[in-house]
């Protein structure tokens, strides 16, 4: 049986402004040790919602990652950042500032381009259909 690397959540909840416009109730129900990837897509209330999510995460033993926004992650004290594959170069500059960094990848070609020293995990497939 294979085990996940130390410090990596066993499962991640990815927020989505359309499917989970209010991710706080879901975050309150996640099992201890899980992770949350907050995908805010520039929402006007992103700082407030990220602050609420980090409070829940800290209280419940969860790891919060902010999607593609390292400055917001630092502002609220998130555990890390989830990066789109297109931002690999930017992500490398932030590695030492966070406990966790994940990245999206869309197949083997992209996975082979990832640097294991930069990312803790890659998310390869989506649960819901995607146009990307």
C-alpha cells in the first residue's frame, strides 16, 4: 500500500464560485487533516472569505491553499498556494514561503515538466466537466 508524503492532506476540497458560492459550511464539515483549495477568481469578497476559511482551517486542523494568489495567501496566513500550470515560473519564486504548494496539470506532458522541488502535489483530473 502506498502512502502520501508527510504533510500532504489525504483529500482536497476545491471551492468553485458557481457550485459552492459559500464554501464556509462545507469547510466546517471536512474531516481533520483535509485540505481546501480556495478558488476565488478575483471575487470582490475574496479577502474576507479567505480570512473566514483560514480561521475554520486553523480551528479544525485543515490546510488552506489559495489558488494563484500568493499575496492573499500570505495576508491571511494560508498554508499554501495552488497554481495553474501556466504559472510555473511564478510559482518557483514562492516555494520557500509556504508549507504546501500544488499545481494543476493536464496530462503526462505537463506532469513531466513539473519540478518536484517546487510542488508537493499535482492535481491531474477534475471531478466536474471542464472547458479547460
